[in-house]
C-alpha cells in the first residue's frame, strides 16, 4: 500500500489510540479522548481527519466527510458491538428453532456468574419472536442423492457412522427468499455440539452483524477497553476497582483512579502526557485536584485508625493504592500461569498500555519474573498490533472421532470425545520494519531493584533483581491487609480452576457446583473464591469439626478445603436425595473423618469400600457412579495441593458491620424502624418467617426465625 495512508485504531473506554503508516513509511501516532462531544462526535474519525490534514496540508473541515481516496485500509478495534449488546440497540430479529424448544435459550444452562446476588436478573433474550419448526434431525434412508440436492438437505455423518439429514440449510434459504437481509445459521456460525452455546452465538451474530456493517463496512474484532480503576477506602481496606471512570486529573469531574495515584507519586509527568484536557483540549493533567482528593482519603484512613499511633501521609495513601492495584494485576496473571502449572519466573513480562510501565517492575517482582520488555509503542500497542495483525479466516466442523490421553490423571477405560475441529487460514500482514536507532554510549540507567536499557528498535528492556524478603508485622496494616486479601483470594480462585479443569462430572465441570476456601489454624474461614454460598456457609463448621476430631495430630498453620456436589453416592434412590429417608445412611455414603491421601498415597480401595457401604442396607445401593466419584475426588485433591490471617477475618467483620449499619439506616429512613420482617411458604403451605432486628450503632443484628 505504498503511497497510501493506513490506519490502525483502538477505541477504548477512555482513550482512542491511532497508529498511522503514512506515504514514504512515515509513522504517526495519536491519542484522543474517546468521548469529547464538545469537540468531535467520533474519536476515530477525528483522528483520521487530523492526520490527513496535517500530512497532506489540505483542509478537511469537521462538518464534511473525510476524503478516503488516499486511504489504503483502516483496521479498528471498537466497543460498538459490545455497546449495542449492552444497550440492546442491535437488529430486530426472530429465532427459528425445532418445535418444542422455543424456550431453550431463555432457560439456558445452569451457569451462575453472579452467585452472591440476592436478586437474580435473568438477561433478556435478543429475539422478538420465535418460530417453531416441525422438524427433527432424521436418518438418511433410501432418499437418492439427486433428491437430496433438489431439496437442499444437508447431510452429516453421526458419531456411529449413520448419515443424517439436517433441515437448517433449507430454513435459511426460505428466510432469504422471504426477503430477510441477514440470516445466521448456527451450523455455519458455530458448527459444534451443545445447542445452548450454539444458539447464543447464532443469536448474537444475527443481532449484531447488521449493526456493525452499518457502522463500518469492515470486519471488526472487539478489543477490551481500558480505563482508570477507581480507588476506595472501605471497611478498613484499600480497594481498587472493579468500577472504572475518568480520573480526577482529567478535569471532567471524575473520582480518584489509579492514574491519580501515579500522578501523586510523580510517576506520571504532566509535561510528557498529552495536553488534551479542558474546554479547548490544550491543558495538562490537573495534579492540584488529585492531591486535594488524596488528602481527603488520607484523612478517612487516619480517622479509621484513630486508635493506633501511626498516621499516613497523602503519598503513603497513594502508594498503598498502587501496591493493592499491583496485586490485583497479578491475580489474572497467576490464573493464566500458575493455575495451569506454568512457572512465572521462567517467563518475560511484556508490558503495554499507557500505565503499564508504571507498574511493570513491581508486578514482575511479585511474580518472580526477572525480565520486562516495554515496546516503543506500548502506549498504543493495541492499535499497533492491529496494524501488524494477519487476516484470519476460520472454518469449524463438528467431529465425532475419539482419542485417549492423560488429563491430569489416568482414567482407565474412559473415552474422551473431540467436540469439534477448527482450521485457521492466515494471510500475512506486511509492515515495513522501522530503522534501528543509534546506540547510546552511556551506561544504562540503574536502580537498586532494576537495570533499564533501550534496544536497537527503541523498546525498553528492564532486568529485575530478586526481591529481598521483608518481615511482615502482625499489627493491623490496611495496605498489607488489602494485598493479602487479594493473594488469598487468588489462591482460592486457582484451586477452583484446577478443580474444574481436572474433574469429570457435569455437576462440577459444567455446573460449577463446588467451592474452595482457605481457613486459619482454628478452622475459621479466611478467604474464599466466589463459589456456592451454601457450601461456604457450612465449610467452616466442617473444617473445625475435623480439627477437633483429629486434635492429637500436629496443628497446621492454615487449612485449604474444597467441597463438590457428587451426583450420586448411593442410598435408596438415584441422586442420593430421597425425600422419604428415615436415616442418613439411606441417603448414601457417610464419612465421619476419612483420610483420602495418607503419606502421599490416594486411598482408593478404602474409598471404594466406603462408597459401596450403603449397599449393605436393605433396599439401598452403593454409589451408582464410582468412576466419576473417584475422578472428582482426585480433582479435589489436586485443587487442595494448590494452595496475619486473623486480620483478614477481622476485616470481613468490619465489612459485615458496615453493611448492617447501612441497611439499618436505609430501612429507618423508609419505615422509622430498624427491623425487617418477611414470610414465605413451602410447597405444603408451611410458613417460613424471619425477623431481623438491626442495631445501627454497632452494626449487629438478631435473626429470629421464631
């Protein structure tokens, strides 16, 4: 594309980044606020207009369309599709589905993404109407090849070799004949097993594709938007995110964010930051407002810690938030590496994003990494990456062939099925490599923890020294408390991912009916991942019971525990939940205290004996699914292997007390009392009644079920 302008644009939630390859291989980069209605209506268009005007010298008024004759290509990552989905502004559509399954996508599966929500809101479906088609996938019998071609039947081969006739292609053809401008066939969009995810994908495609085509006539791939994570001091802890907003220093009335913390500490220099703020888009970051906001936070922290002798300064408050933010950044990295058995210390940390370099060394040190690379275009790397990206075309087909392999542990006589096969074709993108920069004669910049140098291509290379161990005080420290809260939560989350990945049963692998948590030396709950609430509520009692029954053994520093829902463990009915049982033995295997692994050896034979024990009771049976029981228990052992605690528990207490005070005050404003009352009924009409009396002074409550 010599002699033409090529643009790669990443439109994020806060900034729009633009990488432009101009005629003569000149490179231009630009960063604009994504939302600035007083100066332009669309940031990507404005960026293209400005670069064309500056490079060609030809006027390009904002009121007129951009002249595109000199543009070779535009690649853009945008949130247009995401916004259309969230705001329900996609194309009007109908769903055609097999008769009897009209509510399939409304019912969905049993995934519970926000399991602690007290009010579960079922997301609305994307379609307005449902057309039920009287059809089934039927075996091909004596129908000739000619008849199949005429009727437009799609022929597929089943897992046992039979040929099947599929009606979806014909339905799509009829829809196009009727005048529908866009038809999404699930067999084309996502040719794979499992009707629910296939239906969701096809619905999203039908709902969004026409909308995207209206926005640009090009293929769009949504790139995750960045933004300043908000900073809070809440219940004695420093909290970073998950809410995002434009920071205080952007002069748009936003709240404190991570960018403000870096600015307060001098890590962000206004002179080197784009001067695009204020009514005329020519003012720098506002450090004064940022410092005033941090003074208020430091005041709140010191008021909370009024019983202690130590007070914190504005800079210490900002640094505390940065340390917590760094630990929050480490969590997803650990989930992608350590949770899958990869050693982070053997990897290089590649840093990008406007704020990436400000956190790189601390994050690398926390993860045990010794090398950091910061690309010369790190501030606009998503846009630059799109300029380098290859054009990819994928084809996916269902597959019924089988294979056996080891997956965490060996499962004898168990076949593993391949759901689908995906083939990817790549068209290589050719971007001229920029010239190397002259070598510097001076020694590289060095700090006590890192040595930085510039590579020939203009990237920053940082070598991290191993961090020295520091002693952690047992006194309450709000910053350290927040960091350990993240770290313990990360461990519990990693346990959950290992359990899901290595389990076999539908309950655990797909329904995620399990919980993982860490406990203190007394068996008290310290930290848990956001798993099943009913499990977590009972796990503390379970762990404490085990500590009491095994009190003669050496007490560990902490406990890890996982609980999973095993679909069947024997008993008088399949599923081990008989409504008419008269003893717990009739509900399946009973374990008082059973050492599953002893001296590193999995006690399989003893476990089998215990799981089959209910069969000795007349009318009862041992477990009906021994293989899944054993596999899931091995997975739970694997999860447990992954894996100042009293302060964490104390912080949780502060959080609960603050919640009760808040609820009590809100109820008092509405009713003049601090009491809540509710009544519900079971299927047989039996009432369940609850009265909650809240003490708003100390944040306690009495729950009365009488």
